[in-house]
């Protein structure tokens, strides 16, 4: 099977990848989707209730939503490979990708829907105490911190959302932020300020996480005075943003100023003919399940137009221009 040249390979299994798969499969393109080694389903697999995905007035659990999307893609003929792509040659007419099991796959078009990964502070103790008090997912781990004093690092919407959620379990939540102004939206800020369990530690950087087996505290530095102090907490949630998953494509694919895959205007066309990108690997602004799903749909439509032009004997460059012109016409 791996030596066949396919029409569409989709890399990534979040809302963008699955939506691209639904559209490509319904167009008869028989997509092959690489869903990752362990974490199929993307970031929503770490979410509990999703209340803002249209069509679910009573909310839906993140993993349930992803399972529904996967089933829908499968129903129309998408094939799945439970592996990650570790190598890609995308700058030729027939693209080649290699998965983590060492198998090669070939395709006339590739849709990148690899999403983004959470940032780390960069401390040695972070990895050592991961799962022992250090966490990146309040909805996954909050339950374990009942009645405890914990801290959240960050000043964006994620940090405030996590902190607010964590007050369901914790006795107190201290938000440690490196500046004296939050980046989070006004609504989130107001909600956090109203919460009696939340307090703020401004202008502080976490310089160390204390504890040998479990987190027992954090050391923080006041960036204005350079003085250090210790805060006794048994949990540290890190919510300082995400980075796009582009390592495998770096050097081939053009990136924007923030390191995300650059696309042509409002289309999903990348700098490479026949390579399209969608979801959080492109988007550092909206980053919602619904916007990722929408851009996955657009990527499948762009790929379909590109392939149709190739079938009409256009060169890859001409096919790309045709797909681009058709996409731009829509706006
Ligand atoms: P973000 O907006 O990029 O905020 C990251 C925060 O972490 C910033 O406050 C930043 O500080 C801080 N930070 C970054 N690197 C750091 C480091 N090495 N050490 C300490 N602090 C560091 O990321 P986000 O909060 O994950 O949000 C991403 C996007 O998703 C945003 O558009 C957001 O609106 C959206 N979002 C929306 C919701 C919602 O509406 N329910 C929930 C979550 C996220 P500085 O401020 O100093 O740069």
C-alpha cells in the first residue's frame, strides 16, 4: 500500500485534520490521515466540556467530539494510520512522507494539520516533576489538587481560564505573571479578579520548581528588583502559550513572523505546490476548534481544486495558480 501514489495525505488528527478528511473523502479523494503515535484527536482530547462548538447546545465532551469527527471521516472512506510523520519531502511533484514506523508514503497533495504544542518554561525541574505536581492541563489534572494551594504561570486567556477552573478543586490559586499587565481578554480578567480564591503575583518569573518526588514549592524572581522568594505550593500549572508543530517541515515550508506555516492570503496554499496547511499550525489568533474545522474544510477544497487542475494536465505550478485563483474568487 505504501508505494501507491495517493491524492491526499493529511497529517494531524485535530478538528482541522478530521474536517479536511471528511471533505476530501466525500470528494472521492480517499485520504490517508496520520493521526499520531499516541495522542490522536489533538488538543481537544485534553478538554472536558466544549460548550461553544455550534450544533451542541448542551455541550459535548472534547474526546466525544473528536470521536464523532473521526467516525464521520471514516464513514466516507478516510483511512487512518496511527503513527506520526517524522520526515517529509514536500518540494517535489509527488510528495514523500515517512512515518515513525519507517514506512514511506507518496501523495500528489499533502494537508498539514499538525496543530501546536504547549510551551515549557525551560527549567530542568519541569520535566522531572511533570506529572508530580507540574501540569499543562487543568482539566486533566485539576481533580488531583483538592484543597491544595497551587500556582498557574502565564498572563493570557489560557492561564486565567485554567486558574478559574482550578478554583473548583484548589484552596487557593496564585497566578504568577512576568509583567504587571495581563494579556487575557477583559472578560477573563474580570472573572479572575472576582474569584476569591485567585490572587496575583506580578512581575515574577519562576526560576525553579522545588521538591524531590513531588512539587513542594516554586522559587520566583521579582524582575523589577531581582530579589527571589519561595512560594509554598503543591502544584504548578504552566499556561504560557503554544508553538506550532512545524519541525518536520522546517526548511521546506515558509513560516510567518511568529513561526506558523505561512499561507497565501485567506487560502490554505503554502509556498509549496500541492501542500496546504490548516488549523492551529497556521493560526495564532483564533485557535478555536470551530475555526480549525473551518480551515480544514478550506484545505480539502483547495487540494481538490489543485488535483482537478493537475488532472486537466496542468503543471503543478499552473495547478497551484488555478487553485489559488479559484479560492481568491470566493472572496
Ligand atoms: P498567549 O495569549 O500567547 O499568552 C501567553 C502568556 O504566557 C502571556 O501572558 C505571556 O506573557 C506568558 N509567557 C509566555 N512565555 C512565557 C515564559 N517563558 N515565561 C513566563 N510567561 C510566559 O497564550 P494563551 O493564553 O495560550 O492563548 C492563546 C490564544 O488562545 C489567544 O488568542 C487566546 O485568546 C486564545 N484562548 C482563548 C480562550 C477562550 O476564549 N476561552 C482560552 C484560552 C486561549 P506576556 O504577556 O508577557 O507575553
